[in-house]
C-alpha cells in the first residue's frame, strides 16, 4: 500500500500537470523575459492559484531575475517551490493548543456537499485513534438521511453521537451535545452542520445561533469554526471563506476532494489572500483519506 506521502503525490497528480506540467512546457529553451513571465502568470491563474498569490509569485521571479539570482529557466521551479512553501507556511497552525480547556469544540461548516460529514467521520477516527475522547453532534437536522449518515460514521469510528429527529432545532441538539461532552469529560466535540449556500443569510444566522448556544453550555471551552472547502471549487472558495468568516469566524480550513481535481492550486490562493491556516486535506472517500496539512510536505508532493 502507498505511504501517506505517496498518496498525497498521487492525489495532486492532476493539479501538478495543470501547474508544473504547463510551466515546463513554456520554459523549454526560452530565456527569462517578460513574455515568459506573462505565460507563467497565465498558467498560475488558470490553475486557480488566484490573483494575489500569482502576483506575489511573478513579482518574486521578476525580482530574482533582476538581481541575477535567476538566470537559468530551470531554476524557476526551485524558486516557485520556495515561495509557495512560504505562502502556505504562513497558514500553518497547531491543531490543539496546550492551554485549551476541554472539551474543545469544532464547528464544521461549509456549503452543500463539500464533505463536512465525511470529514467528521475521518476526524473522529483519527483523533480517537490518538486517544482523544470524541463526541459527534448531529446538527444537520435539515436534510433527510443526514442524521443516519453521520450516525454510520460515528459507529465506524466508534465514538458517541448526540442526535435528535430530522426537523428538530439544530441549536437544541448542539446544546445537548455540549452538555454531554462536559459531563463525559470529552476532549473534542465535532459538530456536523447542514450544508448551506453562503448567500442565504437566514441559514448563516442559524449557524451563529448554534455557536452562541454552545458558548452558553460551555462558557470556558474554545469553539473553533472549521470551514470545509471542496478542492475542485475554484475561485468561489475565496468568497465562501469570507462569508463564513463574517458569520462564525474561521479558525482553519480543511480542503477536501484534492484527489482527482486539477484545481488544487486554490490552497495557495486561499492561504495568500485570506491567511487562514489549512489544517487537513481530504484525499478520498475512505476513513483514512485525511492528512494533516504540512506546507513543506505539500509543496514537495506538488513539485515531485
Ligand atoms: N473524492 C473525494 N470525495 C469526498 C471527499 N470528501 C468527501 N467526499 C465525497 O463527497 C460527497 C459529499 O460528502 P458529505 O460528507 O456528505 O458532504 P457534506 O458537506 O456533509 O454534504 P451536505 O451535508 O449535504 O451539505 C460524498 O460522496 C463523499 O464521499 C474527498 O476528500 N475526496
Ligand atoms: Mg453533511
């Protein structure tokens, strides 16, 4: 079986072709001039790296060229790798902090179908394997079958779940789950929420209410909002981060479905533009297909 780094490399294959494959095509036997930088700029934009990060990368290459640190086209990769690692590192943060009071709460939010529930299953498995006591709150009471779906994940990862009926108030479920986490001495409460269009303000209000209610039940507990982004979304991810951040904050993002997309460059765009840390990446539908994000490793896998 492939190791985690091998898996990451395989998952990034299409993104790598779209980004580095195209760059290697344009640099063949060409000298470093504005034309070449324009072509690289276009490739970065097309690969969903975003305007801010692309500008930064091109400016960096131009500056290196003017200082004659960049004279050979083949050095372009090394320099890009260095600067991309730098961009992604700014978003690197610890998952649990030493002085967190438990239970720590992770409010898992994001638009429809991005992989919130699946990611909760993966996280529950991951953390309980590391000896943390995890409880899941089934707060997607909106979509029929959502409660069963998350309950299956709870069973697979062997963690407790607090749930109610479809149609019941998600904030009430959140409150019960928060109280249960405290009573049982849980380390982590993972809150599954209903998918919502970030443009629907009433649904965003509901999320705020869930967060508020948990804060009442657990006045000392840190409540982190983790935004799930579908890696194949492209530039829309930026506005999703902005809107969710306005509603409930955004303490970290988890980028799913990086396997099979050519748009993985969005991670670089989000890190540069919004400075939000990437906590994990999702690389498949299975319970083990979640990896802790590491800027150096990610760039290494992207460039190999
Ligand atoms: N390939 C791949 N598929 C994924 C990944 N994460 C989730 N999925 C799939 O994406 C689909 C939606 O996942 P869910 O976890 O139900 O998404 P959700 O955000 O909870 O959806 P709603 O609750 O309806 O908003 C499922 O078919 C998952 O198997 C991933 O990292 N890679
Ligand atoms: Mg869901």
